[in-house]
C-alpha cells in the first residue's frame, strides 16, 4: 500500500458534479487513493450510479441535489446527506459548474441578466454555501479528527478573461478569491483550501468543439498541441485532497498545458 493510500484510507469525500467529466475522474482518483466517495449528481442518476459502481474500494454512495439555484438550504442538505452516508466528511471537491457563452453584442437585457444569474448561482454561490456547511462540520469534530480539505475547480478564465463568456470568467475569479479567503479564515480550524485551475479539458461536453472547426485552434493554444484530460486534472485534485502540505493552503494550481501563463 502506498503512503498516500495509507494516509487517505477510511476518509470520506464529496465530489459535486461527479457523474461525468472532471467530477467522475476526481471520484475515481480519490477512491483509488483509499477514500470513500459520495458522487453528487443533479439529474442523471444512472450516470452517477455507473461512476459509483466503477470506483475501486467500497463504501461509495450517490446523492442527488439540484444546486442550480445556489440555494443555501439545498447545499446544507447535500452536506448533511454526505455526512450521514460517510459518517464524517473530510474532503469536499467543489466541481459542479456551468459554462455558457453569451457574447456581448448578441444579448438582450433579459438574456444577459439570466446568464449571469444562472452562472453565479451554480459557480459561486453553491460552492460558497457548500464550503460553509462542510467547514462547520470539519471544525466541530473531536480534536483528533478535526479539520479537512476543500478543493475548488477554478479556471484559467479567471486570469485571462472570457470575452464570449464573461459571467463564467467572473464567477471563477470570484471562486478563486473565495477559496483564498477561506484558506486564511479556516487554517486555525485545520481546514485547508486549494484551487485547481484547468484550461480546456477533453470532456464529453467539449467533444462538439474539439471535433468541430474550432478544435485545431483550441488544441494549438497549448504547446502540447492538445487539451488537458480529466484524469490530469483529477491527479492534481487528488494531490490537494490527500498529500499537499498544509503550507500550500490558499494555492491556485494551473493545469492548462501552458496555454495561459500568469506572472
């Protein structure tokens, strides 16, 4: 047994948006490291169950919750459900999110406002509420078990801008800032906070773009001449959730194939 697996064994993790893409890859990586995983899904129970059934180890579960409204009570109920199934929650992966293009010059006021409401609710409000309730649980445990880890899936768009999806870029910039504020506020409670910021990732949702006329240009953004895989993002998430030293709390880790380099 590896040192990482031994250290993680028996711990419990919740992965939001875990039924596909990056979330599914994160669930598998954490399970392979010895964690028991709750796979969250919004609508597709069958997909979530397929992910759960394929996870190595045992003690995994699926939980449904619609986080689209960013509702605090729904987020609290999801954390409570994860704790009930796992016995304790040690790791929260805030992965569920929305990317929706809404170019400036093609929007009515109503459409513009609606995209902003949807994006901020799922990408920023929901992770904030989930993290609040998860941290309350993590900090309230016995001194020996106290603490935990929050991992946020951010984006290079928080740094470079997203001209065709400004709400998405702004929501991820807000998420990065929230995660770093959390790192400063909760370190005394043993709760660590990390951000993993991918670029373009080869998920099912991205297949249409990658296989279409824009695909070559998207791949060419990276000197690797390809986009990042969900498994590559998940490997960094696993590190943050299990091995990253406490001194890394507040860190934002880029996983974008050098498609965007920040100073």
